[in-house]
C-alpha cells in the first residue's frame, strides 16, 4: 500500500512517514458495492475503517421493524468509523452501509494491538489523530441534538405556523452556518407556492410572485425527493440554467417537505461560499423536514377551518 494513499485520509495527515509506513503494513483494503453493509448493528466490534473513496451512511434501527432506520451521519472520503472497536470490543451500536462504490482500509483490533506493542509510536499516533478530530464530531452531534430538541419543543407549543417555521429556519441556520433560509408551502388547490418563512432574507413583491409561480431553483428542486446540495450554483446543472430570483448565493441546500408522498413545500438554505454545505447538513435538513411535516399539515388544516368559519360568519351577516 502506498503511503501517498494514506495521506489522503484526513485523520492520518499529521502522522510522520515512519508511523504511516508501519500503519500501512497492517491495514487491509476492503471494497464494497452500493448498498452493501460494511458491518451490521449488533455485530462484534472487531475493526475500525478508514474511508478512502465513496460514501458511508451510519444507520441505527429505530424500532422493532428491522427496516426502520435513521441515518445518524454520512461519511465522505478522508473520514473514519467503527473506531470504538479498538477500545471496548463491544457489539456495534449502529450499522455502516456503503452508498455507491466504496473503498476502505480495515484496521482490526488484533492488528492495532500488535502495532501498539511492536511500534508504540505508530499506535499512539493513530489514537492521537482520532482524538484531534473527535471534537468536530462531538460538536456536530451536539448541534443536531439541539436542533431536534428545540424544534420538538416548538412543535409542542406553537400557536401560529409562521412562528414554528421561523424557529425551524433559525435552528437550521445556526447548525449549518447558512446565510439565509426560506420556507415555501404549496397550495392544495393550485400549482402555486406561498412564502411562509424567511430568515435573513427580505423579498420584493416580484420575488414573492416568482416563488409563488415555482420559478428559479424551485422548478428543478421539486423533483429532488431526497433533497439536493448545490455546491456551486453557477456550475451545476440544471440549477445554473434556471432564471435567477435575485437573492441566491454561491451554494444552496434544498429539501422538499413531504408527507406520505404529498408535497407540502420546500426548505431552502443559502451559503456564501461554494461547497458551504455537506451531506450531514443535508441529512439534518431531511430529518427536520420529516419532524415538522405533520405539524405543518395540521396547522394548515386549522388555518383552512378558521378561514371557512370566518367566511361563514361573513355570509350570515350579509
């Protein structure tokens, strides 16, 4: 195994050449096809993995139904996972699944033990490298917990839908470091949208009308059922060819809000720099969209009932 290959793994980039060479001697290349499980929740913890190429989803069962899972995080090349196996050898607390063709380097607990005994410097270098990057993971997890908790409380307490949607946007902006946020809801009776939430965004009447008609990035975003990252709006089709609404920034995160295949609306976030958002931001937005979809639908039903009641009272007075 070439040392240059390992240097592409972010967590290993600070290791010296000797430590990398000793690590390379005990790593085992493993390739996985799209959808293949690297390990299953409950499996013995016998190795950790460095991700050389592809994407890996870390998933956890959410109930008795084995098919019901939640994506905890999404890992990209340069990440590592399964590292707790080096410390406690307990059963896996979650599953790792390849998303697309994926290449990894496997470090077994036995090999790590041998590395630590025969070349303590190399073993300690691996541990220290993981400790240095663990802080980023903890901060991301803390941010996600706060987002879900605050939105959960808002769903239980909100009295006005616009109030709830503003809280949703503010939490997402804080977690993803987005510049601005927008939520539009689709009309049940016409192919139009209504702007129901904005943060750090002032729209002109013309921009609101364009959004109501589904113009600009809304048109292709409607087809993105799992959401979409647009790392560079000026370079990525079909978005670079859509008409500009006048408030777009370099990168976008677009997440449809759906319930039982019913289109309710869209969450849009904008970032100032190309590549502002990553797959974990997309996964967080997807979870928030699921969390709030039923609340949005219920609130809209209440608004319609109130509107019909007001109309009925006006008709009687007339």
